[in-house]
């Protein structure tokens, strides 16, 4: 049994051992369980002890565990294979051993099926249960030998000699073998759970840190978080050229801003791969100070959209092994940070794209609007010079608002003032066909909004509503606060059904909010004969 278990232990360290702990229903896994435990079943027979023209052996271990891990069908198949092999060796107990080995596989399979039906598959891996099954299965085998083996006197004499040692050996062997499997299963799961838990905790703490960019300040904050959570001796973060942050042992000479001199760091950046110098198989020596106490280093590249943007480095001191848990964590943390960097780069790209679309829309609309406005001023100038001067002031204010805008956002007060210039010019153009009202709650005047977002909705109301209605109508613009939600309403009374419910202008409004990291709701409602209304809302404080 000792030799048998030694082989089982060595086998437990190979990749072939992993499917045994999965309890998978896939046919390929079932076939692997059958093949592996049939082999152990046959091996148990060969390792047996010749006794009174019979073989005292550990064959039952393979049959019991084959059924326990593979289910009734696999258990019977393993037991039958082991039993037929034993039958082929002959002896007066050949039939009894073939039958009993098949029965032992079935017993293990029935226990598997019971716990699976109860939804408690973890109980399958209980070594004490395997021990009890071993005792019961071998007791059953002794009974089968007494029933089927002849002559009875010879069978009884054999059972008296082998019963106790075979029950103890097979029960103990089954329990120990199953403990190998259980340890391999639950240690891997425990390690994965620890890595996942810590990685998620680090990810939560790092959320938002990189929003202001990948720089010394954000790197310092992340390095502190990683050191707190992993407990390593030191953590460093670099860009492609220099150290951005260093916390822990060796901080006196690994100074922020110092150019990268470590060859393994440069290798990780050049080849975009993890480099691990454990100080044993791969030597590690600090490139700055030969007396540095750091003895091993894990360097993981941080990946941007197109190339490696830097590295995160974990260190342990000399005379202390680098734990596999921290190695897995280091690689996982780098993946999380790389994803955050990619997300921030994507957000910046979306903001630039939205800004480019906005400028393209302005370039398309403004000349047309400008020509119409100048024609309106020229027409008004003939009959009312004072009114013409007022229009020129509004036109100047409108153009100044467009050309002088430097940021992606403006206050609601600024946006409403800009819209008032626009409506005053359109009022002169449409005359009595256009009336308008504006209402801005005082507590919202300093709230931020994407520039031209509301302007776009007002333009749509005039272009698709008032201009198409023979009698014209009224445009009503309002901003109000309901709880923590800002509501903008743009309504025209022309009540003409819009040609598009999601045109370029509305799409652009949504994208500009998204590019600035805020979710908005924009809905268009049409009530025939009454009004067409655009309703825009977003959470207060999400734009700054």
C-alpha cells in the first residue's frame, strides 16, 4: 500500500490529476477517470501478496475511488476492468474477486450519485467517508469470497488471514488517496479565492486613481495600495523611462524620477512580457546599490492601447522566498491597471471624437445660420435701425460664445445666455411666428453641461417644428431640479411630427455626455396637435 500511495502522490503532482477533482460530467473527463483508476486497480493487484493460492491486495482502492469520483457507470466499468484482470490471473478466488471488485466500484458510484442528488458534492471528497467505504467494501468482498469460492474450508481459512489487513489497508489507502485529491482541489480553489479577493479589493481601491492620468501622483497612490494588500517588501511603478513611485524597503536609493537602470525592467518593457527574478534560479541584484536588501523581483508590464506604458514591480528581501500568491496577484494587478489605463484612453478618445463631431457640426451649421442672420439684419436695418443694432449685439454675443469656448463644458447660465442670443436672432427672422420662454432654476445656474448640448435641442425645435408650421408656434425652455436629478425640457407648440427620432444632433448630445463620464437620458415625445418635447436629464454633480 505504501508503494501504491507513493505512486499516487507523485501522480497527484501531474496535470493528468486535475480532472479527477473536477467532478465534470463531460465524457472526456469520465473516460479519464475510468482509465486512471482502472490502471490503479490493476496496479493494486500486481502489488498484492500471494496468500493461500489467492492475492491479498489494494485493488479495491482504485474501484472505490473510480466510482466515488466518476459515478455509478464509471465505478462499474473500473471495477469490471479490475475484476476481469484479476480473473485472468486465476486462482480459486478468481470469480469471487471479479464480482467483488465490480461491486466495490458500484458502491463508490452510488455514494457519488447520492451526494450529487442532494446537491452536496463537496461531501464526496471526505476522507473519513472513503475510509468507511473501504472497510464496508472489503467486508463485502470477504462475504463474497465465502459464498463463491470453493472449497469453503479453504476460503474460510483465507478470509481469517486476509480480512483484517485488507480492510485496514484498503480503507486507509482510499482515505489517503482521496485526501491527495481533496488537497489538490481545495488548495487550488483556496489560492484562486485569495487571489480573486485581494485583486478585487485592490481594483476597488484603485478605481478613479488613474482618471487624472498615469503620472507620479497616481502611481504613488497605487503603489501604496498594492503594498498594503500584498505585504511585499517594496512596490515600484515606472513609465517607459523613469521611476514614478517607490514604496518600501530600498526607498532611500530607488528615488522617484530616477531613470530606469534595471535590465529586467527594460526587458519587460521591450518584449512586453512578465520577468521574474527569484534570486535562486534567476539571479537578482539591485542595479543601483550593491548592498540593497532586496533579493527578488517580479516585473509586470502595464499595457496601453498600442504599447507598454510602464511597469509595476514587486520585491521581496533576501533570504525570503517570493510567494506564488504574490506572483499571481502581481500579474492580476497589472491586468487590472492595464484595463483601467485602456478605459481612460478610450474615454479620452471618445471625448476627442465627440468634440470633433461637435466642431464639424458647428462648421456645417454656423455659416448657414450666419448668412440667414446677416440677411435678417439687412432687412431690419431698412425699417428699424435700433432693432438692427440689437440684432448685431445678439449675433456678436452668439458668435463670441461659439468662438470663445475653450472647455468641453459650460455652466447652465452660460448655455441659457447663449441660447437667448440665438432665439433673439431667430425671433427677428420668423417675426410673430416665433415666441419663446426660458426658465432656469436659480440653484442650477452654476451646474455644468456639455457645451451646445441644449443649444442643439433648441435648434431642432425650431428647424423641425416652428419652421415647418405655417402659423409658427412657441418654444419653451426650462431647467429644474427634482431630487438629485437635473431635468431640461425643450418644447415647441407647432406639434409637427419629427422626421427623425434619433438624428445626428440627438446622437451627439448623448455621446458628449458619455464622453464626459456621465449617463444621461434623452427622450423625444410627440403629442399630435399639442406639442413635441425633448426631455434631457442627468444626475447632479456628475459633470465638473
